[in-house]
C-alpha cells in the first residue's frame, strides 16, 4: 500500500472522528445546552443537526415534554381543623435549560426534591384556608388552581413551569372515619325524624280537615233530610186531611176495614168484645150509599160468642 493511500485513509478517519465529535442531533422532544469546560455556552431549542467544537464542548439534552411528579400522600389540617390525607401529583415542563442547569444540574432528582417541597408547602397553605366541603365539592378545581399558581411562582427560578397540580384522592384518617360516619348517621337520623314528624303533622291536619268536612257534610245532609221529611209529612197530612174531608164516612169505613185486616190477618186472633162494641158495627150491618156515617149496630143482633173471631 502506497504512502498516499495511507495518508488518505488517515485523513478520512480524522474527518470522520472530527465530524462525529462536532456534529449532533436534537430531536423534537429535546432541547440542548452546550457547555465548554463545564461552563454554559448556548441553548439550542430548534430540532435538527447542529455543530459544536469537538473535544472542547459538550451537549446536555433536556426533555421538553410534559413531565409527571407523584407527590407523596401527606396529612393536611384544613381551615375547619379537620385532618385530611391528600394524595396529589404535579405536571411540569422545562422551559429554560440554562437556568435549570444552573439551579439543579443535569439530573431530575434535584428538581423533583425541590418540587416536592414547593408543592407540599403550597398544598398546606391553600388547604389550610379551605373547608372540607370545598375540597370535596366542585370547588376543588379552584383550589387546585391556587396550588398550581403558588407552586409555579416559586419554581420559575428553577427554569420550569408547573402546568398543573391535581388532587388524586382526599381521605380522612382512619381514626376519624368512624367518628365522621357516626356523625353522618346521627345527622341522617335527625333529618329522618324531622321528616317523619312533619309528615305526621301534615297527616293530622289532613285528617282533622277531613273530619271537619265530614261532620259539616253529615250535618247538612241531616238537615236537608229532616227538612225534606218534614215537607213530605206535611204534604202527606195535607193530602190525608183533604181525602178525609171529601168523604168522612168512606174514610171511617176504610179505616175500620183496615183494622179488621190487621186484627184477623193471622187467622188465629181471638177478641173478647161486648155485643154493642163499635168495632163490630160493620159486621152487624153493612153501610149503604148515602149514609153520612156508619149506623149503630141493631139491637136485635145477637152478640158474638165469647172467644169467637
């Protein structure tokens, strides 16, 4: 192999080594910081192929995507002095690689420890001014917004932005659960008793009104019945009197026959009467047309035997 070929191969190798040492790629999900002998030189946020000084400058990449951090569960005292175990998490993004590098270095352990302290402090401050009902209601979104804003204000100096803080779970401590359940049960029982009492009161009012209306209706019905009965009896008496006035003899005869029918209806009746009793006058002599009244019984009429009908 000739000397020129060796030199060409050596030159090509040097070029490849220099190119690999001076060229680097930044992907869409990354941002890079160029340092020279440990000192930051420039920040590269645009993805693509970039160059640096070989062997003198180094490339440190940072994730530009949304990162998650799980905040350990902790016990918090609320504004109404109730204790609550809160399980939360935070989402953050690195927006300033230079400041991030100057504050915590290359790894994420430092920023996560700092984020844990900041988020925990903001969580305690905000929840310390809130009631339990607000934490468990639709106002939780407002509370999480306050925690995020306070955390974000402190973490900007570290080159990151806290995009969101969420409360995953909020539970009562185990020693308080039974007491809370007992209070809830007592409250429900009180509400149930009150509802039953109000229902009984309403039922009593309805029954009283119904009884009063029933009494009024019955009194009105009795009064109407008595009035109609009186009017009917008055008409009956008037009709009866009119009929008697037209032919008193006929009426007397008819009443006597009616008495016979009632007296002898059973067929076993026995009467003990004197021969001249008026009750037997129709049996002694039948009335004739034109008689104004029933005639007295004839003297020669034999009286009926005692005990005969």
